[in-house]
């Protein structure tokens, strides 16, 4: 698993529950977390290693870690679209959403409604990627400041 973390899928249940084996696997391939024993999906260090290697591994972390700010920020900094796998509370956390949209504005698509209606968040998102305007709350899509930030208006 050190050379191919994805090989964790083919090992015994005992090895899937071995912290050292799983850590080696997720450090090589974050998606290997999907094959780990449930208890290890709730291990914060393993979850962090997995999402740092590939943010999309957030899909496989235990629910309480999908709400953990440190884990979710690490995931969205690796792959901003990982936000889709975050818990609802995380999708409503301004710090998390800002980290995601600064990396890729289109991540606004996965934010909570309140965040899509936050002008500061929307401005950060459209400055990074003008397409993010499509995911803003309707009232902000035509806002002059948002239009300018998106390069649509002068």
C-alpha cells in the first residue's frame, strides 16, 4: 500500500483496521480511505492525511469529521469541489467557504444558501472565477459590484 494506496481494497479486514497500514495507504492515495475500517474513517489524523492527499476523500470521512473545520478546510484547499461532501454546518461556515471559493470560485455551487447570499463570499468567488456568479443568490447575480468583479460591467 505504500506504492499503491488503492491496494487497500484488496487486503484483509484486519489490515484495513490497522492504523499504520491505512495511514500509509491514504498518504499515497486519499481515496484509499473508502476501503478503511469505519473506526479509522473517524480518526482525525488519518482523515487529514487522506484529504490533504486528495480533497475528494472527504466523501469517506466519518460524519463528525465532515463537519470538522480543520478537516474540511484541508480538503477544500486540496480540491475545492470537496465542499460537496462537507456537513451542512461546514457549508454554512464562512471561513470554510472563503477557503474553498478563493481556491476555485465555482465551489460556491456547493455552499449553503446563506453563504451564496453573502456579498463578501460572492465577490471572492467571482473574482477567482466569473462563472461563480451563476451560483450566487439571485439578488446578488445582478449586483453592480458583483458584475464588476466578474468583469461583466465597468
